[in-house]
C-alpha cells in the first residue's frame, strides 16, 4: 500500500516537473483576452451593445425594468443609425413607456428606422399612413394611400409577416396612377438604399 502511494506521488512530481520544464523552454501561452461586458462596450460607443442594453432595461421585469435607462441606451444607438434602436425608441414614445405618450416624437424615430430599412418600422409607418388614408374627408388621402402602399411593400419585400396582405388591402382602394406612383417611390427608395450600402 505504501509503495503504490509513493509511486503516485513520484508520477505527479514527474508530470509537474515536465510541465514546468516545457513552460520554461517554450514560454508561456499568450494570455487569453478578457471578454468585454456589454456595458463596457456600450460605454465605449458600440451601437449594438448600446441597443442590447436598451433592450435589457426595457424588457426586464420588476425593479430591473428601467425605461429611463432603456431610452438612454436606445438614444445612444439611434444616434449612430441603429435601425432597431430608432424603432424601439419610437415605440417607447408611442406607448408612453418612461415618459408621456408623444405621437409626433414617436413618428420621427419610426420614420428614421423605416428610412434605415427596418421592416418593422416600415410596416408600422404603413399602418400610420393607412389610417390617415381612411379619412375620406381629409386632404391628402391619395398621398397617404401611396405612402402606406410604399411602406407596406418595402416591408413585404423583406418578408415581414402581414405586410403583403396589408399592401393588397391598401391597393384595393388605389387608382392605377396611385399604384404606379407608389412603385416609383419604392424604386427610388431602393435605389437610394443600394447606393448608400
């Protein structure tokens, strides 16, 4: 029994000695870089990390939910043209999350997100224009329908659920000229996006 224990100790010692010699001969391995946290990346200006922090604060439950922090981080990312940050900021203002509802402020941020190509924002903007186009007594009904058609179609081109049906619904109440104008606006938008990519 004593001999087996002694042999194990010798083996461990030999392995340890071997590792230390290898370490001296070949040097140590490069230290592994420390993973940065989302918060440290966000503080350094990383738009995706800022957006992720905004989401974290917006969707947390209980005391961890902090709409003021969500707005702060969304705004930081939105200022760097992060499409989803723009859209989420617009949604916060639309629903009064962390501040009173503000439809005008909401529309500004959702418009920016739609212009940046966010399909959800484009669908939302299509709904806004569609509702405006339903009021037959107001001026600009035709322009509202064309805008609704444009945004729904752009959203549908990205595969956004329900956008195809919404576009068809708007199309039913449009003249041929309105549909053609919508097509021109879609082509112009797409050409602008392609040239800036």
